[in-house]
C-alpha cells in the first residue's frame, strides 16, 4: 500500500503560478473543475472546466486534456485540487490508474502494491499540516473491503505512516470520501462518502468523532445510482452544491443544492432540469476549486476555449445533445476529447 501511495503522491503537481496575494484575502469570482472524462487512455487524464455561477460549465482548452501523466500507469483518475492556506501553492492529487491500458480492475486491486483510490487532502489547523486520505480495498481482521485511510503531510512529497480513518460496520465498504470546512453551523467539517448510499457526516475536528447526518436516499438518490460526491460553496449567497456522478446511467455529474451541508440530507434538493449545464465533455469524479479574480484570469489565459461548437442541447436531459449517426437522429452525451460529436447540427438563420 505504501508503494501505491508513493505513486499517488508523485502525481501531485504545482497547478497555477504563485499567487501574489493570499487567496483567502481576495473574494472568489469563479470556479475551476478538475476531472477525467472516460475510460480510454486519453480520457483518463486531467481535464478542466470553468464556471462563473457554479452551475453552467465550459470546457477549457477546447475540451482537450490539460495534463497528461507520464509516470506509473500513465493515466490518472479522480483528481483533487488542493490550495495552501496562504493561497500561494496549488496541487493536483489523483489516482494513478489507467483501466484498459494494459490492466483491468482486478489487476489494479490485487497485484503488486494493490490500490489507493480517489485521494483527497484538507488542511488541518489542529496539526498545522494536511490530512491526505484515500480508499484502499484490503483485508483487515479477516474482512476484505474498502476502507478510508489517512496520512499527514506538509509538502505532498513525504507522508506519515498510513492509519485507518473510516471503517464501516461488518462487510460494508466505503469509498470516495470528500471533506469540506463549513464556516458556520453545528459542525465545522462535513464529509460525504459512498458506502452503499451517499452518506453525510459532521464533526468539529477532522481527525475527531463524526456524527452520521443521513444519506441522500430521501431525495431519491442512492449509491446504486450516484457516486463521487464533490462539494462546492457558491461564491455569493448561502447555498452549497453537492455534485454527484450519475455513473449508473452514464450521464456524468448533477448538482444537489442545500443552504447548510450539516443539515439532514433529506432537506437537500435537486434543481430543475435545464437550470444547469455541465459542458461538452462528460464530467467524471473530480473536485471544484473556488477562484479569485487573479486565479481565474490566469487559468482562462493559460487554457482558453476559443473553438465554438454549435450544439442543440436537450432541455429534459441537460447533459445530452442532438446529433446524427448513420443517418439516425440521436440524443447522446458528448464524450470525446474535443467536446464534439461525430456529427453535429449547425443552427442557421
């Protein structure tokens, strides 16, 4: 497992130019989403999307990848964006994994150093360093299942000895945990995880005791439908979004909204169809970073989207577009690296 962690740490990289001011001192004006887009060797890389309102996304770099892994399996999934407390350093951490690039899921889970899925990190003021956490499928006390482990790091180059972090009862596994800090409310920290459901928990200490707040089944979303929970605080107002990957239907992310992540998830709400748009490429497990005006300007200058693609978007299925293939009219997601379908309609007057 330590070798797998070393590989994950090797994917960490400096993302943006050093900020001239502490990001925490500047207001946020936009959003950056890091994600992968599918199962091919090109799709299992780092892609960026940008939004001004947190609900309508534009693929950056004209829908092409922005970072390609040259180490390990030469593929990356589940990217997480990390900003230092001072706002002067940025990292991307991701799973070193390229399925169908010479290995399958069984090989990745069972061979060599085994697995370390979907790494995340959060600054812990109690210890003045980062808590790095991930899921590993391994046998403990005679039970083989996924559990969440953690280590501490100050630089993403060396880590402390991994420790067990979250272990569900019995044979129930857990993956895809993401923790956010909430400035007000009953709990300072809230986390969402995939454990058969999408379960939300609250705590006042990252490494302390956590309280189960419920799951999303009350609004009709279960673990058999969605995965990869991804938190986002809107830059204005009091709302938050919990984005969820609709893996079962293959439709990518949709947002679920709440004014307080620390309330029972049965109070969360799914926005109306047509009130959000995820862009041309399918968004798979990733993370959203709120951007200051300076950060936003640098990102858009470095990875602009200059090629217009004319598409007719579905109102009822906002992740899908009208296209034609072999003279048949289709309603499909656009999942290739450029954001284009193999045949598109052009609106003319």
